[in-house]
């Protein structure tokens, strides 16, 4: 068995609440722009065993990702069904525009169906967080995702940046329960209540910005742990999430970093060191804080 084959085999996946299998590690693509850059990153990712890719309408790279994957699959001896492709509804398209927004993602990626489609943000773009219409827009958007799920265009649907309150509202009215919640989660932002709520309700929590958008890589605590395990700071941060059954989608445009960010299944952090990282929590948000969106 080749190195990549054993890497793919070793990589764990999670069974979502509708039975669909999702790899626990995927490649994030925020700020990865332009066909050449996308092609190079995806080429390296596929070579090192990544099968899952996370994009979004607002990243403006869906078309380049779709084309790069179509170009790369034969070169890597893979087919569409070997991949897990996630995209997200633009916050601009919440409400009446939601179905058209979903269809635009499907058309841009041009890969037949999407494995997972998420509502990117609980509020509609261009409206204040306290706007009382957000709940109705969210509900209308979710119904659009449900229709596309029902038609087979999406294999699973979920949400991103939702709080416990937003999730409770959704669970009270949905026909299809969300399979995934994608949120910011790392040692400086340990969202324990949210994780417990997701676990209790069969929703898989997937972390974004696991490296603190890069800021956590130079934290002395993380660096000291990395040295003690003979690993890199990025690997320690990603492994910390995986050991909580949390999926990760680190982003890099550098092939050597892409390679190291998936080599996570041949070491284990001790319970004590898991706790050391957890105690770094300072409620620090490197991206955006959705708690004010009504
Ligand atoms: N749902 C949402 O609202 C939301 C929000 C944010 C992000 N996301 C998703 O989550 C993905 C990951 O989050 P993120 O991009 O914010 O941040 P991240 O993955 O925490 O960090 C990415 C940064 O770390 C650097 N990096 C990556 N691996 C490294 C390594 N091994 N050593 C040193 N530096 C490394 C990258 O630089 P280089 O590229 O130069 O290597 C990049 O600057 C995004 O790409 C996106 O797909 C979703």
C-alpha cells in the first residue's frame, strides 16, 4: 500500500445523522483565489490524501474549485464519488433568494451534486444584527436547503455560525434536521456548551480557524507541546480538535503545510495535554461573533 493510500485509510470519517460519511479532515479554501493557486493547492491536497474540500459562495472560488477538481480527478485516479464537497449559502441570499443562491453554487461548482451545503451565517447581509426579520429569513433559507436536499442536489445540509439559540429555533421548525454545524473552535475559543448541545442532538460539530487563522501557531503553550510530541504547532491544534470528535478544515496554499495538516492519525495527545490546551480559553474570536444576531 502506498503512503497516500495508507493515509486515506487511516483518516477517520464521521457518520452524519442521515448516514452520509464525511471525512474528519478537509481542506479550507477561504482566501484561496485564482485558478492556478486553487489547482496547486488541490493537487497537493489530493496527493496527500485529502478528499474533502470546503468552499462558500462568498469565497468567490467555487468555479475555480469545480474546474480544478474536474481537471485533477483523472490525474489522481479518482472519481466524483471519492470526494466530499461542501459549500455555503451567501448571507446576501438569505430568505426569498435562497433557492437561487443554492443553484448558483451548484452551477459554479458544476460537479453534479454537493455533499454538504450550509447556511453560512444566521443573519441576512446588509441588515443590523438586531433586525427582527432574521428568524423568518433563516427559516425560508432552510426550507430552500430542504427542497434541494429532497431533490438529491445536496447529500446533507447544515448550518454555520449558529448559536445554541439559533439551533433550538431551527430544530423546532425543521423537516430535515441539520447534519453539521461549522463554527470557530480552537483552544482560545472552546465552545463547550455548543459542542454538548450538538452532541446531544446528533449534529456534527466541524471547526473552522482551528489554527486561529495562523495566530495560535506562535503561542508558547502550543509550541512547547509541539516540541514535546515532535510535531508541528498546527498538528497539535488539529489533533486536539479531532480527539473531541470535531472535524477540521485547515486552509493552506503551501504544499508542505497541506501535507503536514493531514498527518494527524499517528499520534495521540494525553488527557493532561488536552486539558492544558482547553485551559487556554479566553473567549477570543478571530473571525466573527454571531451571538448578537437575533
Ligand atoms: N463558516 C465560516 O464562517 C468560516 C469562517 C472562516 C473559515 N472557514 C473555513 O475554514 C477554513 C480554515 O479557517 P481559516 O482559513 O480561517 O484559518 P486556519 O485554517 O486556522 O489558518 C489558516 C492560516 O494558517 C496558515 N497555515 C496553515 N497551515 C499551516 C501550517 N502547517 N504551518 C504554518 N502556517 C499554516 C495559512 O497560511 P498559508 O495559506 O500561507 O499556508 C493561513 O494563513 C477556511 O479556509 C474556510 O474554508 C469558515
